[in-house]
C-alpha cells in the first residue's frame, strides 16, 4: 500500500519506519520547508521490498490512506488546508488531546479527537483512530521486551479499519480491533494514562501497553 503521512516529527518517523519495514510506500508531508525531504532521506535505510519514501511535491496525495501524525491542536487547521486531498481517503488520527502541563484531557466530555475529526473532515472521509497508545521510540524498534507492539484500532468503517490493521501487521505490529469510532474515547483515555505512567514509573517513554490473553 501507499500511505501519506502528514507530519515530520517523532511519531511520523516511528510510523513511517514500521510502514517501510512492511514494504509499504510512504509520502511525507511537512509543515516546514525541507523537513519532509530531510526525513525521507534519513528513512531510506529502512525501505524494504521495493517500497519508496518520498517528500510530497504537490497535487493529490498518493494512496488511499493518510496518517495525521501531528499534535491535536494542529489537526483542524491541516484538515481545512488539505480538504481536497483528504476527500474520500482513509484518515488515521493518532493524537492524544492532552494539556501536557496539567496532564488532563482537553477534548469535550462525551467526545474524542477522532469524533471531532469525523465532524470536520470532508465528505466521504473514513476516520480511523490508531497508534495513539504507542510511543515513537518503540515504533522505530518495533517491539518492547521482545514483544510486538499492540495497535488498538477504532473506526466505524469496517474496510478502513481492516486496511489500517493490515498496515500494522505487515510492519510487525499486532492490530487489535477496539470497536466503533466512539471507542476512541477509551483509546484516548488509555493514551493519557500511558503518558502519565511515564512520570510515575520513570519508563522514559519506552514502554508499551500490551494485551495478554
């Protein structure tokens, strides 16, 4: 598959690394000039199976999936900016809507960042919540303590959820169906808890939330 990633930060790097390891093509969209090209160059060594990593140079986004690898406050402006390119795509929200000073959620009660995105996204866009409980460093490595990372996925569209699950699996991760898009509320609560635990346990953002059965 070909995937467009909007963002050039740590999470963009981590997700791109997993996608490329699975043989998927990646196109990077940067908010600052040159950053997408720089990251694409740095990621060349992780390419597998003939996949490519390139910087976006205008026009339509390639592929059916777009990952918003940006902080929650940046999502709405970017969705408005790229509305024509997002229409009809599967759009993956990885954000955790958090006040990082207070370590509290800033999303409206009874909603989630993903549900807000679904309301503002162009018609025909399929919203998927995923990757918000995984940390960037762990994604680069692909595992914690020898265990593959669990990627919890919530979406209303079954085919969109399956497509994102396939991406996770080909990248060496374990996708877990977390239910409908409204379950993003619980996933964002998990993300907040996981972040809080880094300070109480001193795990340095190197841990993973793992479901064992």
